């Protein structure tokens, strides 16, 4: 079934895309309450996740090459001071930047737009998984911002970019969660 111009308030399911014959069972099984997911939710989440991944990748490469981030290194904005601090590693072993990179790699995978429109049990599990990830992410960001402002006394602009992206993902996932978790129907056989 091909949908040329879906009505914005109608739910869009994976079975609505071209070549989704194997997903035809989803069309009858999934019934969204609250109008279903909007197309832009998945695309916005994917874009934010890719930006966070790129920023975390830069910080991870910088950590392992022991380079100095390309940003001010004086005063309150001091990336070198932040990225070389003891708080830049979890238990003195695992770089925080690598934790962020792994977080955003998983977020990119679960934020593929087609997965935002998936119904049934898989759709609910993805919604709960996204929620758990962003709650953990915002918890880590809260701790890291505290470390930057109170313990280290400096901020890193690249780290702040990751923090802002994580906050925006948190807001998007929490705001859309009631609709995303409300799909009825069971997995097709």
C-alpha cells in the first residue's frame, strides 16, 4: 500500500511504505491512540542523535590521541582543563567521551524514523527503551555539568554541545512517550 500524501493527523505505520509486503500484518494489528507518531519525530531524533554522535566522536578521538580540543583554553571556557580532568574518565578507566559515543550510537540505531512508526509489542519496547536511554543520558549530563561548574570550574564547548543535544533528545522522547507507548495490538505471527 503506497501513501502519496498522508494526512498529518493520521497514524503512519511501517506498512504504509513502499515494499512493506512482509509488514502487511502491522497495518491491521497496530492502532495508535493520540493520533500516532508524527513523521518529524523520528527525523528530529535521528538528526539530534547523529549530531551527538559526531560531537562525541570528536571528543573520543581527542581523548585517545591526547590532543587539545579546538576551543578556548583560558578562563571559564577551557576544554583542555575539562577533558584532562579526572572527571573525564569513569573510575579512571573509561573515557566519558567514549560512553557518550556508545550512547549516541545506540540512539542513532533506535531513532531510525521507521522504528518511530513501528507498532505492536516492538513499538512499545522501543518507546520504553528510548525513554530509559534518555533518562540515563540526562542523569549523566546532570552529573557532568555539576562536575564542570563546581568541581572543575570550567566548561568545554564541545561537552556543552553534547549536553544540549542530550537535553533536546530527552525533551523529545519524554514529550512523545505517551503516544509512542500507547499503540495497541500484538506482534504479528
